[in-house]
C-alpha cells in the first residue's frame, strides 16, 4: 500500500510558477501533500498514480499541475508522463503554506497598469510585501488585491487557484501579474515554468562591470551559515538549483554600473546573489554587502555622497521593469513596461551628475 504523510486534499489547485527573487522561503513553494510508493509499486505514470489515490480530482487537473512544475518526484519537478517507481516520493508544492491565516481585504493603494476579466498587471512599489507570511500577516499586495476585487464574487483571495503568479522581493519595485481566474493562473504558471515569459530588470551595481554583456551561471541555494541569504554553487554540483542570469551594461558611472538583467530561471534572490558572485553586489543591498563603500575614493566628500545616495534609495537598487506573456484567454502576446521607481531613478540621476562633475573637473586638475 502506498503511504501518505499528509492529509490528501479533494482537489488539486493550479500550481504556482517558479518565483522571481523572492523572500518567501525556498522559491516560495510549500509542500501540501506527500505520497510514498511502496516496494511493490509497478511502473505507472504519475498522473495515474495520483488519481488512483485522490478520487475527487480529475486527471486533467493533475496534468495541469505537473505541466506548471508543481508535481515533484524525489525533490525534482516531473511531467505527467513520469513513471513512478518503488520508493518514489511524490509531492505537491504550492505557493503558500498549507496552514496560514485568512487573507483579509485591506484598502491599500495599487498602481494597476492593466486589467481585464482574466489578469491584473501591477506596478509594485518598493517596501510592499507581496504575500502574507511570518511577521507580515497584513499590509501586503495580496491584501490590496483582495480589497480591489472585493465586489467580484468569483474571486476568493484565500483560494490558491487564483491570485499571484510570481513574486518579487519586498524591497524590489516593478511589475507583477495576478490571475483572476483558475484557468488564467494555470496557463500563466505554465508560461513561467516553460520560460516563455519576457522579464527584464534594471539594477545599479557596485563597480565598473568589465564586459558590456555577460552570462552568469551558478546553482543557487541557501547559505548554510545564514538562512536569510542565498549562495552560488558550481553548476555541476548537486547543491542548490540551476540558475542563469544574462546582463547588459546600460550606463557606466565609474564606481557603479547600471545594468539590465534578464532571467533565464527564477530562483530566490537570483539577481542579487549572481551579481555579488561576480564581484558586483547591488548598490545599497544590505543583505548582500551592498551597503558598504566597495568602490571609490577615501575622501570625506565621497563618503558623504554615498551616505546621501543610500538615504535617497535605502534599499537594493533593483526594479522589475518589463513583463511580457501570452494572454491566457485571447492568446495575444502582451508586453508591459514600467518607469524605474522614483527613489531609484533619483539615485541614478545623482550618480549621473556626480560622474559628469568629475569629468568636468578632470581637465582643470590635469592643467593645474
């Protein structure tokens, strides 16, 4: 007999996508049930294996969950045609803990870029937590969405089959898509899992990045000595999960560089960890060492300038600037762009002015 270590739900909801640089645990995914195949288990497709044990769901529902990357075999996501073997551990991972407080609607302002019957695209400000969790049970983006849709009888903020499709950090600003229907969430999650979405971030990083373009590859996993921080491990290692970030230099300011980052994967703190790994932590990123003066002069005036910069933008200088996906209902390709958040835009302009002033003073200094 196959054994289950958790009470089995009667319905499998559409699973979440892989998350973007999230603070919400290991990629924001939590185990909701676990099945262990017994020693006499014959080879059997995982979708059939599951519906043999969970009778109040459909095979199509299970297949959609697998296609979106939330059916796992021995810790790795599998498709619905994966064949279960004796001793296999089959789990369902969702984007929220199995037991959590009820999400209440709260009147929190939202910057909505686009909305229709299926989706909402939101431009999230820095400082707003995306989803309730330990220490943040209210005042989140999810609470704000619940208020915004309070008169929509079809939307239940406590139903995991609707709502957030992906996440960004509390102190990262920029674009997120929210699903208003189960069908929309399932289809959008599949796009994130299959890497067909289009996402670009702007980041201000310490140092003069040598190459105009580059590719960073390295597994990302929890730092064993600091659980709030992610570390980068060799791609060939079995530690962490594979991650790839592409970057392109947009503007150079001598001691810092403005770069565009494109995610090939969506791991926890991926951009922050990868950029630090190559020696260029995000400016003002306290968790990854970006709050120290890492490049520049030792003068008191420069020290004061950096202090003022960090007061101007007191968070990691990271903005989710563009988001593109195929509309889950119409099939139309949709692309959205958001201006860099005001605090980060002011920070960039301050560095731009500082660099221009330094260049103007250089000739006179050379002639003196």
